[in-house]
C-alpha cells in the first residue's frame, strides 16, 4: 500500500485520535464523521501539521512520520482557498512553487499554464480573485495545489460553501484529474452524497476512532449504529 498509518495516536488537549489503515496508490477515499470527531485532525497528522505521539506514517514503505510538511509527498486544499486576493492567479501559483520568494524560475511559467489548463482555466493567469466567480476561484485553488506535483492530495471540505451543482462539478473535476494522474486523494466531508459520488471507499471517524476503509456504498447502505446515528437514521 502507498500510504500507511500504523497505530497512530495523536492528541489535542484531552482529545485523542487513533488510526490504523492504509490507502492504495491512486485511490480516492472519503473521510466521514460529525463535527469535532477528528476528521481534520487526521488530515493534519498526515500532512505533518500535527505530530503523533505514537505510531508510524509510511509512504511506499518509507517512514515520513517526522518529516516537516514541505518535505512530505502531500498537498492539502482547505475550504479557505488559500489564495491572496491582491495577487494575480499567476502570482499565487508562483508562491506555491517558490514559497520563499514567489519568483518564477525556468519552466515555472509552463507549469502554471499547464496547471490552469488542467482545471479549465486556460488564460486566467493574469486575473485576480475579484474578477472570478466562486467556481473559478475553487478551480484556481485546486490548480495551486496541483502545480506542487505531490502524489497525495488532502481535501478538507474545500467545496462546502459551493452550491450543490457546482460542488458536484468540482468533485467530478478532482476525480478526473486524480484518476488521470494517479493521485491518492482523501476527502473530508459531512455529506454522504459526496462520498458516494467521489470515493469508492470511505472511513468513518467517531470520537477520535478511525475505522479502516470500507466500500462506500456498502458502508452507507448498511451503516453500523454510530454511523447510522450520525446519518440520522435512528
């Protein structure tokens, strides 16, 4: 397996997260659970923003537990687009490539144009956020993480503020890009419809306990009691 979480234990105050599971290279997995259950904490541990107290994280068998975020094969997209509104999209993507300076190096312009083309924004490099719709801003934020060319993409409800049709469009776009480039994607969502649409397998986080990935449709069609209660089916 490409990404392995081996007996991970992480704490935030009195809250404890435990996780043991693996994800195959190129797989799309949804992470479901109530607010405060530990979904975002799980992504923080994988991304390197929070250090676990115990356990090991491996990428293709290599221990990355103690690597800083910049040295991990991981990029993350939050609900906040993480784009600077006073900069052009080109300048925002340049900062993703060169965080210290934002200066374009040889080949960076081509990487930016390719990244924008992948999300349907060819010709948008010189625009600012104020000149773009909400859907276009979400596409630009996705391009920002894609230009980093990291094989693991974490999505922390980045499309939650979009309307249903536009959210579905973005999920389909990410799925197409991920499948085309073999990206491993973990999607946090409150909405089981997102999981059904996007992820063949899902994990459920309940009170800091992370289940092993299961077939999404089977899990949601016949949920365990805790998931059934979360879905309001009791």
